[in-house]
């Protein structure tokens, strides 16, 4: 008898045994159960009382990771055990589904920043707010404050359904196809905190949007519903599954179906259930849904979804229209109701408690108090009468929140980096801010769209493979042969089209980064044809011009 083929940990095929320490931990105790232990035990007894399986595992289901111990250089990131990298403080991620905030919520976020997080409050590229320096003793009080205004850290991390990103202008933009926020709210009300989906093979990232700009980057989400109009003139959604970056990037595949708004929650549940039951659990690096759909193909995935989970066939549907050149909602723009929204750019998403208070005050002074976070580390103030727009813009600018930013301020993104992240190899946030400032001085007249994404490790939290200039942190040798912080360079990435090109041997030290970027941008500006995008130029440029 031939030996039985080794299983990939797919529950639907009978492979339910724990296959690695993560799967064993989840089987031993549902990760959502750790919430009560945090409140009743760990917050009262302190950091040293925390079970390691909770500390480095189940805590993530409540948006908590230990942050990096200060003073450990990037050369030791891959050499030390996780407990050697752990600080006694936490990063905490607050989920903001659809990026929707009112003034009361924003003020609570600001207060938590100042009272418990040493002023930290970063806007992530998934519309979350991320804190640092959180002590375990303070977590219950923080949760109480968040819950009082309808916010949560529930499944903000972990092998679970993460925050659902949506257009910050849902129900507001003049040119939107459909308002996706009701579908986001429907799913979160039904499934947020449900143990039905608290043990997935890996993380599950969702996007739902009817935005004509495609601001939720549907091409790189695990599941994305994208607003379309079918042949009958009905508005609904096209469905994409299996996008993701990290060390093995893949664009999501269209299933070719038309999903009516009232069925979105059923289809979302069906897709995440396919992932839960058929996803690969044996190897963590192959456990994302993108590997399953890459092996099956869109046609088989659609068939399994319909036959085994929905119980009905979904009709064929049209693809979405192409995205706009700018997908970030920065600037002053008209709303459906005749008011205006004002989108502005903090420095690579970095804010603080005081600044969040200022934003809340300005939102009430000039608008209705409603604000939004975006998937590009930006923010938007809504409902501003036309007569108030310039006064609001001036006040925002006075707080270094740019409404009319340079290309470099507008389109530079950075992950957390070595300052707090245990996976990082290099510094990112300050490096990106310094890069922006210097490029504004050196290239003051450059006005072509250009994304620069700075990442501290290979995991692509800052989407390096789909940036015009993607910078992946690593250690490199300088001219004297010393090992220093630097970056591998990806060029010409474009969402849904192509991943960035890696030119053989193309790296730079952190110290030489600005000189490199200036040089390649000048080459592009000198050689580009009329209307030619950076990504298009990269494909035809000589390697010497990319050095």
C-alpha cells in the first residue's frame, strides 16, 4: 500500500491534528478566551504573571503584541529568541472598520494616547490607530474607554478576521458607485468576536468599497468587494479573493460574480469558511488564503463556495472600472450633499494625542465632527461648508497636517520599523520623514504621482512590492565594508498590474537613500514621455538609469 500523502492541515479533508505550535495553542484554548484572563489575572498581577502561550500568541486576538526592547540592533532580529526581543510594554491596535470616527471617538483615542501610550498614535495603512508603550495593568481601563464609544481591539491581530477597510467617503463621495459602509457594519455586527472564525489558518483581511478611486486596494486583500453596476443597471459588488504581499506576493483573483448588497454578509461568511476549512495549516508561511486559491484557481474556488457553503449559484458580473491615478482622497473635494470633505496628510501616519485632539476640535469647528482614517495613513474631515474649507485647510497646515502636500508628503508610506517592531531590521518612520523633507528641498517642482513605501523587514506591511519605489529594510555593506542599515530596492510596482522590479545588486545604505531616490527620480523626469507613469518608465529604462 502506498504511503498516505502528508496532509496540509486542511480541516475539511480530515487533518485536524495540531501541526505546529500555533495550531496547538489555538486547539488548546480558543484565543478569544484570553480576554477575561487579561482583565481578571494579568492586569492585576502584572507582566511577569502572563503565560507565554498567551503573551506571544493569544494576546494578538485582542490587538496586543509585545514591542521591541529598546537598544537591540537589526543584526540581532533573526538571531534572538522572541522572548529576548520582548519589551515589557505592548503595541495595541484599535480597529476602526471603514475608518469611521466621530468627535467623541477621536477624543477618546487622543486621551488614551496621552494617558497610557506616551503620546503615540500612528494611523496604519488599514485605517487602524496603533499605540505603543501600553502596560498590561492599563489594558482593562483602555478597553472600557474604547467600548464606551463603540470601539474595540477585538481580533485586530491574530489568525482572525482583521479590520474591514472601507472608503472613508462611503455614502458621501459625489462619484461613488455604492455606499459600502452598511455591508461593513452588517458583517461586524454579526461576526466580530465570533468563535466561529477565531481559529483561522492565518490572518484574514477584508475590504468593502464602492469608491470609484478604489482606495481600499482591493488587489491585495484576502477578500474584497468592489462596487460595480451590472447590465441590468443594478449596483452591487464584484468579488476578489486571495490577494496579499509579504515574502510571496500575489494579486487577488476575480471570481467573476455579481454580489447583491444584501448578500454580502453571506458571501463573506462563505469565503472565510472555505479558508477556515480548506486553508493550509501545516506550514505558517503557506497558510494564507492566497496559496489555496492559487492552487485551486478561481473557478474551483467559486464552485466550492457555491456548492458547499452558499447553497446557491452567484450570477456572473462585470469587472470594476479602472482606478483613478490618485487613490487617497487628499485635498478639498465636493460631497454629494454640496458640502466638502478635506483630506490631509500627517507625516507617514504619525500623529499623537495632542494632534488628535486638535483634529477633533477642527472637525467640530468647521464641520459636523465626523472624521475618517484612510488606507494610505491619511485622515479626512467631512461635512465642511464651502465657505469654511480654506480656513480649515489653513488651520490644519499650521499643525503640519498638509491639505495640499508635496508629492513626497502625499505618497510616502512607512511601517513601524525597528523603533517598536520585533521583526524589523532597520528604522523606517523617521527615515521616511527625513527622506520626504529632503526631497521637497531638492526637487521642489516635481509633481508627478510617485509612491515611496518604506518597510523595515521583508514582510511588506508598507506594500513595498506595489510602490513606484519600494524599500525593503536589510543590512548592507557600506563603502568601507561595515555592516549598516540599508534597503533593497523594488522599482515600478503598480497595484493590480505588476510587482516591483528588482535590479540585480540594487541596494542602498540608509545614509545614501536620499541621494539614490533623487537620482532615479531626476532620470525619470528627464526621460519620461508625456503622461508616462514611473512604473511604465521603469519597464523600458536601462538598468544603468535605475542605479
